[in-house]
C-alpha cells in the first residue's frame, strides 16, 4: 500500500501544504507526536484553535457526557448548552445577543448580511475591509480583502465592497461616506503578520462611524477569547465595536463561530432571515463553555504573563541581532517576529529542534501557543528561536 502522503495526493484537492513532520498520531496538552515517534512543542495551537491545548481533560469529559445524550438536533430545538454558552459570552464581552455559526468565515458572512440589513431601508450597502486583512475564503470575506493570492481568478466579488488601502487616517476619511454600512477590522491582523490597528486609526474610525452612521465589525477570530491577555483584542485599542465575530478558540477544538452584537442590531434579523443547520452544534457548545470558564479563571492572565515573557526575551534577542530581526510585535500569546530574511530557515531549524511554528506574511514567524503554556514551555520556545537566530548570523 502507498504511504499516507501518496494516498492523500490521490484523494484530496491539492489545497494544503502539510508541515514536514510526518503524520500526527497523538496530540496532548502542548505537544504533538508523529508516526516517526517524535514529539513536538506546539507553538501554533491548531492556528489558534486549541486555546487549552490538545485534548484537555475537561473538554474531553464535557464532550463525552453530552455525546451520551445526543449529538445533533438542529436549530429547530431549544438546547440548554447553546443558551449557556451564549450567556457566558455575553457576560464576558458586554454584548447582548449571539448567533452561532460553524466557522469564522461564516460568522463574517453573517455579519456582512447583518450590517446590510440594518441599513437596508436607507439603501446603504457598502462594506469596507482594511488592506492586508484576512477574514476567510468565502465570497463575503474575499470581497473585503485585497491579497491577490486569495482573490485571483475567483471574481467577480460582491458589489459595494472593497478595502481601505492602509492604516492612514487620511485614507480612512477618504474611503468612508454616507454610503458606508460597515467597516470590518482585525484588531490584530493574524494572517497579515501580527499587525495591530494603530490607536489613532481606531479613534478616527469610531469618530467617523458616528459622523457617517456606519457599524464597526471587529474580526476577533484569531485575536479573541483571551489570547492577547484580554478577552477581545479590541480592548487594547480602547474602542467598542458594534458587532464582533469570533471562532477558532471558542469551540475548544470543534467547529464553532459566533456573531455578537447589541440587542437593537440583532433584532433586524427575524425568524427565517438567517440560519444554519450545524451552527451551535451541542458538542461544540459544551466544549466552548469549558473554554470560557477556564480562560476566565486562569488562562487569560497566563496568556498575558507568558506572552510578555516571550516577547521581552525576543526583543532582547532583536537588540543583539538587529540584522536578522526587524521587529517583535503582538500582545499576549499572539506574537510575530519579523525577520529581515530567512524566516523559513528559522522555522525549519525549529522543526529540527522539535518545535512547531509557522511563517506568514513573507518573513513573519507567527507564534500562537496554547494559553496553557508554562514557563518551561516558553523557555524551550525562546531557546529554540535563539539558537536558530544565532545560527543565521
């Protein structure tokens, strides 16, 4: 029989470039083990999904208990785990209403629909993203993104949707108008290279939203649920959006996303105007409740302390190797190290030292460790990066 890699090539669409570590046979806590018998420190946590690490016992037990009751009913039925998770989200975020989805891109699609519905009587439909952003791969998100590698040969996209070209306040003022229904921002761009919205831009955006009467949508799919040391990334900016979309970490490893908004915004949707078959699946919701409980109790503060420790050490490394490291940025356990070149070489050496990280936006080593990282794990990651950088010089 052909090996697993060859079998995959004969079965799958050729859309994924797998990490060169072999096939995963087990993942537990902050570690991943492969069929070669090697165990890796995981510093990307399923691209930000596994906030409590892999197979957290409390999540596994919650799923097991719920699976003994039922797996799926659809949204025709009232279900306690859905309501419980929504109540926790609303208490922790300050929003008033929740709509569950299967994924982040579906949450963005729903948020775009919601914003357009709010202003439908005024015939305002324009939705704007920010250059270099990433919101998903369906047509709504793609329409407010500008990166060619995601959009090329997939058009035409939604009308009345485009991008503000930069975080320049003058560019923002020129882009928005009385036609604008919403602007969607990532408080910290993840796929874009861990780029934070400048505070002056966020302040100007809030002022212009009042002036032109449009909504601000915060995409917290990667930066939310405690990863930055605050529950949502926008809290670092001193702003409050009208709508928030989240996913990834919220499901504890199962597919789940959510749209949060104020009551008066949510109520423009009526029964049948928007929906989903699987969104809010009960297994994902019970897992999500465990995530929120533990993030609130322990791991949001841990993300702040361990993230600060890693960032400070990487900034010290930058001062020693300014020709290799251009910048260290981010909050909590959402960090990016931008190299002048050879970020892929650093990633490869980390692999060789049994550490998994990934490279995005050209030369940015992206770090998204599980929020359960302990100091020994942070030290192992720092030492691995240090060794790779010293080898480069």
